[in-house]
């Protein structure tokens, strides 16, 4: 009985580690605050970025950790053409998966903005 419980415990730890592990192709996107002259620069530079973004092949994932209210997520290609734009009311923890299937390989810019702040980051597909 003890062996069975030990085996079940080890299997559950292994399964949990698989769920939380990143795939080898997943890359975090470095995000920065965009300085806007209408916002005090110090408040933008010292603010914690309330979300993260990562890309795994044809899937871009934006994970929000706090409510931001009305938030626009925009993706532009290297020519400045908007290839994705969506405005959501973010009220708490939220994950937004964005399919990049069908988009050409290249460098893209993601912008996440609210009425008072904007963040951006570049990524390669």
C-alpha cells in the first residue's frame, strides 16, 4: 500500500511539472513601457508591467495578472501594418491566446495600451 501511494505521489509531481513547464520553442517577449509626454515619465518607468507575453510557434499568449479596464492589444508587422487588434475589458487574471497561423515569418511589434499607459515589445515569428 505504501509503495502504491509513493508511486501515485511521484506520478502526480511529474504531471504537475509537465503542466508548468515551458516548451522548448516558447519564448518570453521582453516588454517595455512606452514613454508618453502626457504621462509623468517616472511613473511609467517605475511601474510594474501587469502582464506578460510569450510566443510558442504560431501561438502568442498574453497573460494579464491584474485588472486594467479597457485594454487594446495590437500587433503590427515590420511594415507597420496592423495584423491584429482587439479591445477587451480586463477585470482580473485573464489569458488571451492569439493565433499567428497564416502570418508570414518576420519581426512583429505587440502594443498593449489602456487610456493612460502603453507597453510594447518585439518578437519574431
